[in-house]
């Protein structure tokens, strides 16, 4: 594995382990690119244990804004559930001595759950989606692969 070749996210539309794609479908990033020696299945079990007590929920899409390098995003209304998930997931990865790209490069920003608009697809304020699982995504050369699912 190379630096920053995995991430944890929730998808707007549910996928399953083994799904692959070149561009990430609409999603909410929980922990951005990281590296760890822990296998994805083991990592998924550790994350599932860390997230015990967090139940599936409906995420509501909020206002549109720009972030980063002018990327159009929609913030998540009432982001507390995603914030709690992010804190638990990040803590689990730190215990496993994972290398987290945003912390290692000193570019860590406060966590703001959002869905980034893509060229041909986007969400709109007022939309909602069900979040009952998270996913571990791994970069595999020119494509990305869902290597594990983490049920809530």
C-alpha cells in the first residue's frame, strides 16, 4: 500500500463490498485518505465495535457552498451524527497508528460533513439519504474498490 490509499465514507446511494469505480460516487467522507497495515476486514470490525451505539439515521442535505479549491458542496444539516462517527473512526485509526494524510500534512481542518458535487450528478438542499453503513474504499491504481462495509 502507498500513503493515503484508503478512506472511510458513507455513500448517498448504497453500494456493496466489491463495487469498483473510477470516480467516487456521491458520498460523505468520514476520514480522508489514510494508510495502515491493518487489513480492511479487521479494520471494519474494529470500526464497527467503536461505533456501537450509533444507529442508522436519515441525513438531510443542507445549503450549497464552496470548500477547498472552490469545490461546490452541500453541507449536511444537523451534522452531529457524522461528527460523532468521525471522532470515533479517527480515534480508532490513531490507536492503530494509521498515517492520516490531513494530520500528517498539517492540513487538518474542522470536520464539516458534506457531499461534493460532481460533474454530472449532485444533491440539492432538502434532499435526504439513509445512512445505515459506512465503507472502506481502497485506491487500486486507476480505480477505487469498496473493500469493506461497516454496518451501523
